[in-house]
């Protein structure tokens, strides 16, 4: 009988049947490791952030392990779906406390689909002042959301980068008042670097008032002549002329005193702007203003401006004006003395005397209010 031998053809199938379960076990182990890694790398930091966000920003940073660790964990949290990370707006604010290390993530958030998130990111960049954010912030000035544009201007203002002159000039024409105001303040703070472009911007009627305001904030003497031309231009809008009058006072150049005194006779906002401008010029305007009291056309405006100078030299002519035949002048003189405050303490007897004889209720009211202001300024010990 022939000798039998094992069927070696079945061996590969047997080995294959053993490999399949081993591969499945390997895959299962890898899956478990992947889940564990996800829990360690994503879920755990996200949970830490969720708990920390119930505290103040400084306390949250401590709980998250300091700025560097917090920035890393917050970046993970901010990439989660909103349904899993409901406090993302607050998280952006905390991220802003992490300093320069947070800039890349905040720049990414400037492109977020949600306007509130973009606005928070721009606001967070205000305190960091990192030049890496400059170009993204300039781009954010064209964002459809006004909140984003406002915060972007604030961030650029805080940086003080001369490269921002052109985009800030463009922002003077923004439909949002807050954007325009912050842009003109930023340009004013940039000083000499913005003067040339602001002078050119005066030619644009759409942003002329804002440009005039910003130009004056630079306190550059080159602003005086253009502002005087705007003040004297009868065809210009009242808003622009009023702004020019007020801002001439901010520049403080004595060349503006004469033209501003002449404009005190204007009965509208331009006259009030001239009074405010002269008041801002302080002591150097007091003499011309006292002289302007002799002209009936400029008397009331001069009384108003004298009060705004807060000069002790203005007290005597204002006290004399308490006996002016015109009630409006008596009222303005009484108000002006109250505005001067402590330096007008010597006028209290005259104001009290005025109350004994005055028949005009408006004048009496202003006198009473001014006496209260003066006494408050003097204080209880004097």
C-alpha cells in the first residue's frame, strides 16, 4: 500500500485564516489608540477650556496653564462646531489675553463666517499691537459688518503704523459714524505722517469735515490756512465750517483769533463753533474777546467764548455783563461764570444780587445753576 503524505496544498489557506483575525485585532487596537489620542488631543483640552471660560480672562489663563498652553487649547476649542463649543465668542476674548502667540489664530478668525467672531477677533488684536496683523486688519476695513470695521480701525489706531494712513483716509468715508470718528482720531495721532494726505483729502467734499478734524488733531501749523479758507467759504456746508472753527482752536495758532472773533456774529452753528475754538485757545484769546464785547454783533459769542477759556481774567467782564440790558447776554454771562468754576468764586455775591432783581426765568435758572457749580468747585473746606 503506498505511503500517504499530508496535503501541503491546504497550508496557505490555514495561514491566511489565521492572519485575518490578527489584522482585525490590529485594526481594532489602532482604532482604540486613535480614539484615545482624540480624547487626549481634542476632547480633554476642549473640556478644560469649557470649564475655564466660566472664570474671568486672567483666571481662565491660569487654569489653562498660561498663555502658550491656553492659546493652543483655545485654538482647538475654536475649531470645534458651535454645537460642541457654545462659548466661542468669550473664548476669542480670552485668546486675546494670550499676547503675540495668539496672532495667527486671531488672524484666521478675521475670516470667520460669523460677523460676531470676526469682530471679537479684531477687538482682541487691539491690545496686542502685532505688525503681523496689519494687512489682515486693513482688509477687515472693507468687511460688510460695521462691528468688524470699527474694531479693525481701533486695532490699527493702537498700532500707530504710518502705513495705515491711506486705509484710514478711505475709512473717513465709512457709513458708520464710529468708524469715521476712530479713523480721524487715528490719523490725528499719526501726526506729521498724515498731514500731506489730509491736506489733499480736504478737496474731497464727502470727507472734508472729517479730514479737517483729523488735520487739526495733528496740531500741525500747516492746517491753519486751509481751515481758515473753509471757515470763510460761504458756499461750504455749515457742518464743515463749524468743524473748521472748532479745530482752529485745537491747533491754537494766534493767526486764527481775528477770523474766529469775526465769526462770533454768526447766529448759527458756525458762531458757536467759533466760540468753542476761541475758548480752546485759552489765555491768548481773552484780550481780543474782551474787546469783542463792545460790538453788539459779537457780544454774546464773546461772552460764551470767555467762559470757555476758563481764565480768571474773564471774570470781571462777565460779572459786568450780568447787568447787560439783553436777557440773552445776562444768561450767557451767568453760564460762563459757572463754567469757569473756582476762579469765578468772587462772582457769587453778584450772582446772588442778580437773583433779587432778575425777572427772566431763564436767566435766574442759569444763575442758580452757576452758583451751584462754583460752590461745588470751591469745595466744602473753602
